[in-house]
C-alpha cells in the first residue's frame, strides 16, 4: 500500500477509448496528469500539489542547483565542495569588479561600474589569449594532478587581478600591468576549465556527469551575480579609493584561494597518479588496508605532490629510461620480469620506475608493489640482489589479484595511470 500511495497510476475514465491515452501519477504529494498526444508527444501537467509552500521552494531550489537524486546520486564530499565553490565565486566576482575599476582609474577614466563591465571584456583579449595558448600545452599535467592545477588556476587569477588593482599606483605602466594581468588570467581560465571534468567525474555516482556539470554551472552563475553585486557595493563605498582596494582585495583573494583549497580537499579523485598510487601502496603494505578515494582526499599534498613515500618504496615515476638505468641492468631486469611492463632501478635516494607506452594502472601498481616489498626485504643495502627482487615479485603476485579487486570495489579506476609528463618506452 505504501508503494501505491507513493506512485499511483490509474486510467482517466473521462476520456473516451478513442481519445488520447492519459493517466494520473501521484508521487511525493504531487498529482500529475500524463497524456500521450495523437502525434506521440508526452505532456505532463501538475493538477494538485499539497506540499507546503516552503517545501515547494526547497524542492525547486534542489532541482535547479543539485543533481537529480541528491544526495544519493553523488559521492561523499559534494555538498562541502559546492558550499565552498559558491563562496569562491562570490569573492572572485567581487575582486574582478574592483580590479577592472582600478584599471579604469589608472587609464584616466572615471571608474564607474558600467565602464568597468564594458572594459573588463575588452581587456580579456590580446595577452589573455597568449596565456590560454601557453597553458593549453600543460593538459597532461592537469590530467594527472587536477586538484593542484585547480588551485594554481585561482592563484594565477588572483595574481592577475592583484596587478590590476595596484595599477593606479603606477599609471605609466598601465599597458604592461594590464597585459601581464590578463596573461595570468588567460592561463587561469584554461587551467580551471581543463580540470573541471575530472573533478566533476569524481562526484558522479550514477553516470550523471552532465547533470552534475549543469547544476555546477547554475551555482556558478547564481553566486557570480551575487559577487558582482557585492563588488559594486564595495566599489562605491569603502573601495572607492585605492587605499580601500589595497585592504579589501587581499582579503577577498585569501578567502578565494582558501575556498578553492577546501573544494579540492573535499574532492575524491578516483584515478591513479603517482601520489595516489604511492599512498594506496603504502597503506596496503603497512596495514593491509586499501583506502577509498574519499579516505585519501584529505591526505593529498596539493602543493608538492611529488614527495616520496618511504613505506611505498620511495618510487619516482617519469624519468627517461636512458637516464635511469644502464644497458646491462636493463637486460637483467627484462630477463627477470619478461612479461611485465615496468622497469625498476634502485638509486641511493629513491627507486626509478619507467613504464612501457601501453602500461595501465594495474601495471604501475605491480611495479610499485615490487618496489615496496623490495624495500621491506632488502634491509640497509642500497642495491637489492636478484633473489630479493624475485622474493618481492612473488609476494606481489600472491596478493595482486585480491588487491586489485578490492581497489576496484572501493571505486578506483585501474585501467590507466596518469603520470603527467612521465616518459615511457617501447621495446
């Protein structure tokens, strides 16, 4: 009976059998008349809504700015990510208004809000496009470390805006300041857009990536408008002078970057890159535990992701094969592990791992586990013997199948390994 109360379907007896097919659906206190028109189109009309007014407002807000099925259709951390994203857009838009107003002042124009709006679009051309072109060449790095580059994007944006804010202090350098500011903003735009997809993908739980993207853009638009309003208010009051801007702009920038950092800390990226792979292997070798993407999100280093993790074998990925290993050692490694798509070489401080051109995430995990087990077995010696490597390889083979199965069950994508600008090889 509960199910029938939630979703009740009945035929409309008022229609003749020869008329359009119609029925009434009752769901969540809302009655809807559904009808197939003669041309096959389906029309839906609400005929009764017994929800309280406040509930209708809340439901309308959720359906506009949150994915369908929220919170069950997204992964953990999406609400916190969205909250800080909203505040980020408010501060970013307000800072943009202040910076363009200052540019007008430096150019000798009266810095009205209307002029700021027009000139802000003009100044995006020129040097901004150069910044976009340069940053577009860094796409591989952004795939590997989307969180880091999302933070870098907003730091670059605030740097460009800061140059515009202080431009009235040196009006004779107006073109240089405006050009460099827009160059930084151009790089920021590309980095922010390029990292948007992997970030949204990490929250998609039911194949609802487009829905997540659309609702994210709705939130961006709404709070950008709020931020512009706040910026206009500041520009006409406490920030009407350069002294006021020099106080307000750094505060807005600090809040802006803080919000972006918190967003990225809340984002559970589920693809394998060097940092996340090392953290997974370290946890597994040390405690037998396999962390989920949500478990690792607050432990990722957003500033220096290339740090070595001793429990994971101190593995470094990305150097060229000819730089890390001698030909004789390469032949030895290939004979020892003929079917593997990785090469390991021990140095005094770390272990270099070089992957074949078609190596997957599972291949990288196999090499990483061998390096970690080797470090646990070999003791103080810097150069592991062949017997130590073979023992580590056997231990890896013993645990690898259940290890990968649990990784995939936890939500990790093991089909690829994103090593940024890492150099690979082919036999």
